[in-house]
């Protein structure tokens, strides 16, 4: 019986994505799935942050993807000077929900700084570069629009996770 390894990359945020790679232990993993982040209204949707990650849907999605021994890598959110308070709050709320769901499920996960994994993958903060690299590595994946940079980064984060845990 061949041991299969599963690596999951999560790019947090309301427009984030989840990517799953799998393959025989010790071999290059192939892309299995890439999903846009599940989102719902936050409460009545009347506060500063109107939408959030849908925790129950995220749990259901991860349960359908995860096998024993899967490794999960979550990108740590960053706050930038000049970034609005609402955007910052929303991003950190999203990251907290993701980490809470992953942790409550008992999954083996690591939170990684964007600069760390991007440097290791030969990337910068340029979203177009992330799209180009992901398209080259996984040409059959639907990364046709500029807004798919979040899918691309989730894929590359899962690739980094796979290489780090090889």
C-alpha cells in the first residue's frame, strides 16, 4: 500500500482560497482541489465588518478534503500602514476563524509569514508573479482571471507546505 501525503495551503481573507495537494510520500504532489474561501454575512451585516469566513462551511469543506496526517499551512495576516481599520479587522477576524476551525478539528497546522514562504518559492508581493508561477506548475488549474491570485497563492502555499514537510 502506498502512503499518500496531503498538503493544504490557506490564503486567508474574504477573497482568499484553499488549495489541496496530494501524492505518494516522497514524490511530487499534484493539485487535487482549489476552492474560494466560503463567506457569509456577519450577524445582521450592519457593523463595520459586514461579511466573514463561514466557519461551519469551512469545517465541512476541510472535513471533505482532509485525510489522516494532512499538513496545513495558513498564511499569517499582515497590517500595512495606511490600511483602513475595517480592512485590518476583517483580515484578522478571517485569520482567527480559519485558525480556530483548523485547530478545533485537531489538524496539524503551521502559521507562516508571507515573506518566509514567498522567499522560499522565489516570489515577491507581486500577485501577477504568483499567478505566473502557479500557472506554470499547474497548467490545468482555472487561474484565468487577475482576481485568481488568491487561488494561485493558496496553491503555492500548499506547494511550500509539501516541500517543507517532504
